[in-house]
C-alpha cells in the first residue's frame, strides 16, 4: 500500500520559503542603506577637504573675515538693442506691377532718405495717368460750360436747370481730378509734369528713412502686389536697450536708474526711461527700456544684438569678500573656511554685487566657525573639483 504522508511535512517547506524571501528583502534594504551612506560620505568629501601644508603653500592662501560693506545693489538681466517703430520701415507699393531694375541692396548697406532702391513698371499706373489727363480735360470743359450757363441765366436767356446741371457736373469732375491726383502723388508721380502730357510707365521705390537694409525680396521680372513686403530698412537713430526683468525685481526699479550693459566686448551705459506696466504671463518678465548715455556709443551696437546688463538699484550693507577670496562658478561661486579642526570647507554663495576689489555675497549655507580664506580661492576650487 502507498504511504500517505501527513500535511504537516509540507508546512516547514512553505515557512522556509517565506524566511528566504524575508532574508533577501533585508539584504536588499541593507545594501541600499550602505549605498546611501557611501553617497553621503562622498558628498561630504566634496565639500570638506583636509589640505596638506604643501597644498596651502602652493595655493597662496591668506585668511581674514567676512566684512559688512556698503555696496551697490543691482538687478541682473538680459535684452537686446532696439529702435522705436519710427526707425523701422517696411517698403511696399500700393499698386501691382513688375520689378524692372534693382540696385545693390545687400543686407547692411547704408541708404539715405529718398534714395532710389528699385523701379517697377505697371499697366495700372499708366491707366491712372490716362484717366487723370482725361479728367483734367473734362474739368476745363465743365468749367467753361458752367461759366456760359451762368451768363445765360444772368441775362435770363438760359435755364436755371442747365446751370445747376453744369455746376453738378463740374463738382463731379473736380472730385475725380482731386482723387486721381492724390493717388498718383502717393505713387510718386509728378503731377505738373503729367499735366504737360509727360506720361511714365516706371515707378521708383525710395527709402523713407535714413538707415540700412535689413532684408529685401526683389528679383527682376517679379510680379508684386500691394500686400507684398519688398524691402525692410532699419533706421540708425534713437537706438536703445530693451531688457527683460523678472517681476520679483520690479519693485526695485525707477525711471532714471543707470544700466550698465555689454556685448561682444563692447560696454556702454544707459538710463531707464520706460518701465512697461504689464507682466508677460509666459515668462513672468517686464520690458525695461533705456537710452544710451552717450550717443557716440550707439555706433558700437547693432539693432537686435544681445546684451547682458545690470541695473544699479541703490546701496546696502551686505557681507563682502575680496575678489581673490571668491571662486566664481557660473552665476554664483564658493568661498572657503578653514574650520577649527583644520578641515577646509566649501560654502556656496550668490553674488549680489561686485567691484574690482570686493564682491557682495549672500550665503547659501551656514558659515562654519573658522578662518575665512581671502586669497587663493581659485586654487582651492580646482583642488575641490579634482577630488
């Protein structure tokens, strides 16, 4: 007969599996805890280093303390060089036609107000001149007819109805001459020359302002319409800087404050003349405009050129450190403190203000007790980065 084993023999196996799973889970947790501990130790090593006497000597380290100094407070921002709308011109033509000739219109080429930029031919232009001359002829006839009817009416020979009709006809043709004349003047037509019978098939495009060519969309033989942009001209006058300032800094700004900005090695100063009253909800910034303090500086900057700027918003007492005691990294940096146990600690800071000699800072971490490094910070930063 087959032997029947009791179920009690199976239980220990199930319990054993549970124990194995539990042990494995504990092992995973233990390994993770050790890993985190090692990472924490690693992070500590990055911000605190014990230097040898030789390293200190090579770094040229000098010690001192942080001092409260009266330093200018500033707002840092970026922007572009711009011009007002009056210095921007988009040239088109209010009539359809074909490009006949173009001149050297390379982007950046300087042009003067009234300078010819291109010529076009247009059948509509010819038709308008014809209609204007016909209207002038009708005007002469209608004026004579009205005078004749006036004489007949005064002598009680003519009909008042005919006089009234001649006056109406003259008024109609006068309006036609006036309207056609205005249209032709918009197109640059010389009405005095046209009245002598000198018709033209050519229209000349001229620059409405002094400036330089920004872009052009011309080709000989190209058909253009009134909706087509043909040439873009940017004026040279009234350049200014347009900066984007975050809304958190708006309360510090006032009209007349000084802006110092630079781009590609060129530096200049400006004065705030306009602070936009609204905030861009997309990037939470506001436009701030400044006029160049020196007109001679305008020629060193191009419209659309990117600039980095800082706006002086007053003075305040803030912790400061000599420039040699600050290691700049990106927009911030580090200062260093030798603690009482001889370990060198790295402390991150935000740079609030700067002069050739000192930097005003804001501590981003509590300053440990010890001696502050006032010289040799760049060498220390290299040692910390290496380790």
